[in-house]
C-alpha cells in the first residue's frame, strides 16, 4: 500500500489563497484563478474513475496532464463497489520515505507557500487537509516555524480547515496499515496531533474549522471531536461541525458543488 498526497492552490479573484492537502494522491502543485479550475483539479484528487484507459475509465484532463510528468498506477480499487477506483500518481511516497520526513517536507512547503503568497500580493492564506492530509496540516500547529515567521508573512495566514482527519496514529501501529507506515509506538505518538502539547502562541491568532462526515467511521468522528476540543483549550476561534449525509470520501468530493454546506462555510471563512 502506498500513501500519497496532493497539494492544490485555489486562488480566489479577491486574492485569498487556499492550499488543500488531500491524502492518497502524490504531492503535486496546481494553481487556479477561479472556482471552475479548482473544481477540475479536485475531481482528479477524489476517488472515482480516472484517466488511463479510455475503454474502461472516464478521462479527467488533469490526470492526463499529470500522467505525462510522474509515474502512475491506474484503476486501483479502494472499495468493493463499481467505480470505487482511483489513479495513484507516483513520486516520494510511503514506505519509501518515513512519515516524519513528509511532515517536515510539508512544513517546508508551507513556509514556501506563505512567502510565495506574500510575493504575489495574496490577501490571505488558509491551509486545508483531508484524511491523512489533515494530519499533515494539523502538524503545522505543533512546530516552532509558526513563531519564527516574519510578521509580514504570518499575517497572511488566517487559519486551517481540517476535514475527516486522523489525529491519533497510535491505533494504527498494530494494524496492516503500519506495513507501509513502519511506525514505532513512540513515532506514532510524536506524529499524533491529538497527543501533542500546543506551545505556539500563534495558534490563538488563527481560525480553525474541524469537520467530519456523519457517515464517517466512529473513530474518525471521535478523533475529530476530541481534537477540536483540544484546540478550544487554546483558542476561541475553533469551530467543529458534523456534515450531514456524507461519508469519508464524498465530504471532500462534494466540495466541487457550490451549494454544498462545507463549500459555503469554507467560502465564508476565506472571504469573511
């Protein structure tokens, strides 16, 4: 099993920037200027029929473009139902690198993105993550880099959106998933946002939304609620919501729909 990630940039016409980290696809960077571009990119990241064989899959243009740049394994099933397949685009992935290395790379990428946003005149920036991507984004809250950012750069960072995240990795150590993660109990704890101490005063200046689907598994729901409560002990700007009628996958798939409640809330956060 490979665990991969994708990173999207969504630039609103009013120059708010959303950086979205989604698990299961590799780290690639795209930049759009309107919601239609964001929707096209998001469709590629979500589970569903993709690009490789026109006889058996529906083609997504973004997948076609990405296939020319990186290795890809097509039509990988993630569930028993018809259409529960996705394309896995290569690059550095578990188990070829350790999760702790990917966490450090995300920190470096976040700082680069902030500096890029400042250079381009972006008005504000938000980091968003889904599933294991939410764990990576949440780890940014437990790093000294936040306090070390120049004020002119940090002021662009407005908050975090964490969707159906994994915030406690310790239960995974004894499962087959750890065949790829290769985490010791100590490493799992050190990479679990739910179990770490929040020491950065910068956290109090950020707005944070923790969302989970009401058809997510009980463990996802438990971890999301407990992580939101943990954050609330340090900040009054933390919101928690259970999104009705969605599971672990369509909570992010539905973000391509402008009338989806979570889409609306993220839009209000970014532009409010």
